[in-house]
């Protein structure tokens, strides 16, 4: 009964959040799609019910609209029934609108219990708040400006500026969350549990195939590399955070990732070429040959995998 009560409470909280977010008209112009977006649920349900096509989850969020669009375009239209063709057409329209239409919106959200656990997708603040949001894609440039007001004051969580160059490389700057996990509910390193920090990073927009004959075994790969600054209220204020993630898809059924984050610098600590080199090489605080100020800080690394059963496309195994 206790577990049922907890699940019911979480369901009611999420319903309350979605209800108030619905009136904010969250259909905004963006090259990214979060699993919590209404549009993502519509596309997933349509393709699953009418086409038997499963949009496979990935180990990082948000997803690029390009990846989902490529899945839709890869379907064999000649051998599909009318319901499936209509669903594919609807999905393409939704993605096109999501990508191209400029959006200016206002919204408000009720407060939720601090025990509410964030899930994959956009982060929902615990405090009740109102917000203004403006987003648009202009050629290779994307901006999303979000200003929120709650009991603590104003913040710019969710604000982002992105620029795509060389057709597939994206520079992303802003305060937005990264979810590095194949699970929809938990993530051991980066998640939506805390507020986002300001970061500068580079990543690919659509998966990249290996051209080297030896590396073709790993199929396609994705990467995400960033550096950001942590908050003041900590043992070492304004510490820097470096992160990198590389994901590989040897087959359509398997995805695995190697990831690492490292904290270094901050008030009273050196940031120079030697410190950065030691951080990259993993010569951390356990190395007694380094003076305190020369120690890069602390870091954590991990691996995750996501495997879909070939004959049961709606069943997956994953781990971190």
C-alpha cells in the first residue's frame, strides 16, 4: 500500500506539472526533442500503434530531431498500410513545426514536493514559478531564452545558444541539463536532479559512421564534450567541471557509452597547462607526487549500455 501511495502521489504531481505546463504552449522552435515533450509522446504512440516502429531510446537526452526524422524517412512507404502512412506524415509535420516555428510563450507551474524525482527530459523546478520563453531556429543558429521567477528570484535555467557548423558539429552554450543514462528514471553521473550549470560544449547533431575499416565494427558514434563552472556555495567555490561522453552503436539493437566528468580549479587552486594535463590523464588527488595546488581535483568515470531484444523490440536491457 505504501508503494502504491507513493506511485499515486508521483502520478498526481506529474499530472499537476503537465497541466500547468500545457497552458504555456510549449511547442517551441528547437533542434532538440526531450522525452517529456508532448510531441515526443504523440510521435512515439502513432508509430508504435500504426507502424510497429519503436523509437529506440538513447543513452543521452535531449535527442536531435534529425535522428528521429531519419528513422521516419527510412521506412519503406510502398509496403505500408494507409494508417501507417498517415502516422508517418503526421510525425514529419510535428517535427517540422517543432523545428521551424518561432515561439514566444508565457507559463506558470505549481510547486512540488522536494521528494519529487526528476526523470529523463526537461527539468521541473520544485518551487512554483512563472516564466517567459522565446526560441527560434535561424538557418544554422538556434537560441532559446528562458527567464523564470520564483521565491528565490530570477534565473535563466533552460537558456541556450547553439550553432551548427560543418553540417554536423554543434557548439552549445548556456544553462541546460544533460541526462547521461539509458534509464528514464535514474542517472549516476549527470541528470536533472540539480539545477543546470553554465557550460560551453561541442557535440554532434546526428550519428557519425566510422569510415575506418577496423573501426566499422563499432557502427555509428556520438560525442558530447563540455566545460562549465560550478556554484559559489561549495567547499571550493567556482570550481570548473569538464565532461566527455562517447557513445557507440555497433548494431540497431545495441548502444554503449564511455563517460567521465572531472572537477578542477576553483578558488585558491591553480588552473594551468599542467593541471589540465593531469586532469585529462587522470592524475588526481591520489597522486602523492603532486602538491595540493597542483592536484586537479576529483573525477568519476563510467560505462552504460542499452540492448534491445531483436525479436522483442519493445523490451530492452540496460545498465550503468
